[in-house]
C-alpha cells in the first residue's frame, strides 16, 4: 500500500466517523470530554517524558528559546489543557441549535439549524497543547478531526493523542473520529490536501511558509491561522503607566505566540517621556529593540528598523518601535503592515478610541488592553482551533460555533410549487 493509499484509508474512516459523531447526544459528548480531561492528569508523567524527548532534540537543533517555549509542556500546562476540556464540556452544544424559523405564506415551516462541518484537518507546528484543544472542540461540535503536527513535536503529539483517544473507550467513540498522522514527511501534507471529497475543511497553524504552502496547494476550503503582526498604539492621551504595563505584557509575557505584540507605535507628543523608560524595561527583559529614525534620536542604543521589520512576525524577544503623528498615521501603518490579527490602542480619548475601533480592520481590536487576550479560552470559548484572520465564515478565535455550518429543514403538508 502506498503512502497516498494509507492516507486515503484514514480519511475514509474519518468520513464515516463524522456521520456518527454528528448525531451523538450532548450528554455523551460531555462525559467523553470529562474522561479525556481526567486522563491527561492521570497520564501527565508519560506525556512529560515524551515531551522532554522533543525538547532535547529542539535544543540540539538550536531552535530559538521562544520556539522551545512553544514546544514545552509542564504540569501546569497539562492542567490547563485538562481544564480546557472541562470548560468545553460546560459550553452550550451548538449542534441542532435553531438559528432562524420562518413560516411562509404557503404554510411551509422552514428552520435554519446548526450542523457539524464534517471532517476537519488541522496542520500545525510546535505547540502540542493544540492537539488537546482541537480534539476537544471538534468532538463537542460533532466533527471528526485529522491532526498532522510538526516533526519537532511528534513525540508529545502522539502521547497526547494516545491518551485522549483511549480515554473514552467505554463510550465507543466512532473509529476514526480522532486521527493523528504519525508520518511527518512533507508529502503527507500534499496527499491530505487533495482529499477534498473526504475532508471538508483545513486549518493550518504555523509559520508563514506553511500557511502559504497550504493555501497554494489545497483543494479543500481553508481557514487561515495566519501570522500575527500585532500592534499596540500608545496615544498622546494614554495613561502612560497603563500603557507601559500593557506593552510589556503584550511583548514579554509569551513572545513566541501569535497574539504577542510585534510593533509598538507611540504618539510623537509623548515619545520623549514614554520611550526611554519603556525601552529600558524591555531591554532588562532581554528584548532587542529595532527603532525608526525618530526613536533612535530619543534612545540612542537601539538597532535601526528596516522596511522588512514592519512586516515581520518575530515570535521572539524582538520588537519594532515607531513614532507616529496621531491615530490616523497609526491606523495607516497597521493597515499597511499588519496581518489583520490583533491590534490595540491605549488612550483616554474616546473619539480616538472609537476611530481606532472603526477603522482598524483586524479580527480583534482592543482599547486599553493587551493583545495577548486573543485566545479562545480568554474569550470564553473553552479553547480554540486557531485564530482566523479571514473574513468569511469564521474570524478571530475559532471555537464551537465556528466549527459548525447550517442546513435548512423544511416541514410541509403537501405543498407543490406553481
């Protein structure tokens, strides 16, 4: 059997499983999620042992500290994965929800109801916690899931998959409901992306090259978890103490994730007060600053920013900094260089805040808050499949509702069209 034949066989099993998953009752799904949550805690030592193998290889291959952090699991992070599954079990099941009801003049009763999408393919890199989140969300929304993680996290991903796949044995989860592709060869992705008759949706999560490759190669509809070139704009009417804490959190708390700030914009009227103290704080945390000409005139010991820096998602302790003349220039910069992910304004000026909210066309736009909140758990979705930067169907954190489509059911009493 060829590699493509094996992939096709797995996709067929997932397709069959998706039909059964679509009709599993909410109570059973919630019981399965709770079993899975408990299994993660019970088997945390095993998961951590497997994760340590991935970490050692990553360090041997000289991956950046930020990427190693994305890869690393701890007891606390496993507990968070478990908590996410519990949270998902508590959320309202979207499947079968009636979106709209219409009674037509001819007596037809039409109902628009939520239904699962079917089979969802997730192609992702680095972060093994994604494995648990995707399994939990797809199960609750009635979708079969096919997971293809990166080679750098294969031990961790397989361990989590094994634990979660075996946990609900007594509930007889349909075979093929959860599939993990162990083969990390790039040709597997090529094969998967041609299975449009068996897979209904693909969501890639990872570096820019992976996203672009999937977009160019897929015959399946794609929701992009694209790069996060996120901005925080410090307005002239900002509370500068608040701005300092927000910017520090947005960059330093976890720099290797997509909702971390990559560019800080500062109004020229407060730059001489704000930048020296803010940059010193960043530098103490190990952040490399790349500044515009105006920034370098205020703080001498920063590297010059190049045009490419404004487009770059560093996923590391590197930050681009620029001064702007006002909210209009800040918005213009974001719309030119940003990735439609998450952007924030820090200000006490209501009109500036409203202008920013109205004109920044990103999935998540904030006033006086860190971009780090762009997350399914933080948005009350339990977890997320990813952060969509698209404008069709799903945008922002992709949770249960975004993993459903809808269909119309029509009740008649003998009507015929004339």
